[in-house]
């Protein structure tokens, strides 16, 4: 089938680019600078405005609002973008804002993500691939999230926080600091509790998991400052991809790593 299926009562502004095999339901509103690629499905009452691009085979559920101006008082009407990748599921009442000139001028969502109901993603965020944000997860501005990240329901994440690949943030937490790759954090305020081995088993061999676990213990279980340990690990093993990934994340952290003595599940 090579056609557009657009409800008669949907409002599609002149200039919008709608590819073939796109389904747009009742009472949707699509702005003039919106681009929707092939295979997308919009249920009823979806609003997409601004310079927004929706990648192939993305499904958007009722009352989602995408591309409206950022909730940032510094926004002055500058040209900004929202870029959403392919094969995403965006559930009911989600809100995703574009970027600002104070950030990177765009918000970017990768591929194959699940954004559950009432998820909010603020301006200038970058989300990787195959992430799950559960109901009411809320991201402040300028947040960067890697691939395979899970954020539990009712969890707010402070602006400028970075979350590494494969990390998990428990539901009903409040995250204000950076979480390195493959770590699991929980609490209000959230602190690192251990490794997200459930995700790691899907990504790595047993040998790799054992290596990362030992590196994790060196970084987080001793008395030495975590940045000092991370720097030493890079010096001692400068070619190992896991050492570089985890230790460089720690060294580049601007908000700090939330470690509390006695909080780790070894």
C-alpha cells in the first residue's frame, strides 16, 4: 500500500511534508514545518508543531504534543529543531520540546525508544537508542542519555545530567548527578546501588561482565577519590574499551557521581 491515510478532520498546514504510508488520525494538528517520514502512525488528537522531523515507522499515541516552544524563559523565538528517529513508540500525553540557542538548538531522540505516558523531555536533550522512559519520567533541559537506558516511572532528572549507556534509574527516584554506564541508581536523591546486570547480560559476554564488575569495585568500593582511581585505570589499561568508556565518563562528569559509602550492592 502506497498512500496517505489522513482523517478528514485533521489539520495539516501548508508546507508540512507527509511521506507515503503515513496514517494521521482524527483531530491531529500538523504544523507547516513538520516532516513525517514513511510508515508513521498518529492516533487521534496528536499535535506536532515547529521544525520537527519524525523518523520512519514511529507511532504516536493520543494527546502527545511535540515541537511546541521550550518551557525556557530565555527562549526568544529563535529557529530550533526537534529530531525524532525511527521506530519509536511515543505514548499518550508525552511532551517533547525543541532546543534553544542556549543549548545545541535542537532536541534529538534516537531510534527504537519507548516513551510511556506523560513523559516530558525538555529542550536540548539528547536521547540514544532503545531506551525506555516509564510513565511520568521527566527530563529537564540539556540532558544526555546513552543507549539502552531505563528510567523508572515518576522519576525527575535534573537539567544537565548525563546518563551512560545501559544504566537504570529506579522509579520514584530523583536524579541530580551523573550516572556512569551500566550502573543502577535509586533513591531521592538517587545514588548508585550497583550494576545493571540485567541489561549487561543482554549486551555482553560473561567475561566482559566479570571485567566490568571488577572495574566497578575498584572505582566505587575503595577509599580513594573516584576521579583518581579512574585516571589510574586509564593509565594502566589505556586500550581497553570498557576502561575508556567508564573512566572517561567519570573524568568528564560536571555534576559529579552520586556514590555514598555503604550504599553499594557488590
